[in-house]
């Protein structure tokens, strides 16, 4: 399963974003390949909030509707048990990742989900996680 980070969603939605073309190509490829995507409730919250601050209420509502209606994606709700695992991940980190980024790191670690992000710090931590997984084989 592929989980989208806020950075991909904002880049896709913002024509002025430096990664806009890359995000559009990525989502088009996922659609063409029939890949299902997950958007966590934390990422949805963060994306709508970023859109509100960057582009205003109307655009943030448009983004919310797009995410809720996007046919190739479903919303993944982190439950109470998952929340406590994200809290542990956040408390134990050494990289200054946001709480939302820690939730994605947790999803990658415990569910094996692939995270698509343009965030270099999150990518670095995901790379370390992948390296540890490889070394156990």
C-alpha cells in the first residue's frame, strides 16, 4: 500500500510548487497502474491546514473535497492504539520530525507501507528504516 505524505498532496494541488510536475506525474502513474493510495487522517488534517494558510479557506475546502472524493485513495484512520505508537515514535525520534511525519514513519515500520514524500528529513528516516529491514534478512 502506498501512503501519500502532505508534501506530495500540497505539491500536486499547488501549481506554483517546485515539485508540482513531479507530483502530477506520480499520481498519474499510480492511476494508470491501478495502485490504491492511503491518506491518513493526520496527513489530511495537515494538508488542509497548510492549504488554508497558503491559499485561503476556499482553496483549503477544495483540497478537502478532492481528498475525500479521490477515487484511487482511501482515508486511513489512526486508532487509539496506533496513536500511542505514534506518540512513542515521536518521543523516541532524534530527527525533529513533525508528529504527522512520525505517524508515517510508524506506518512504514509496523505495516510495511511505502511512503511517498518530498520531505528530505522524512525520506532520510525512511531510508534508515529500510536499511535496518534489509540488514535483518
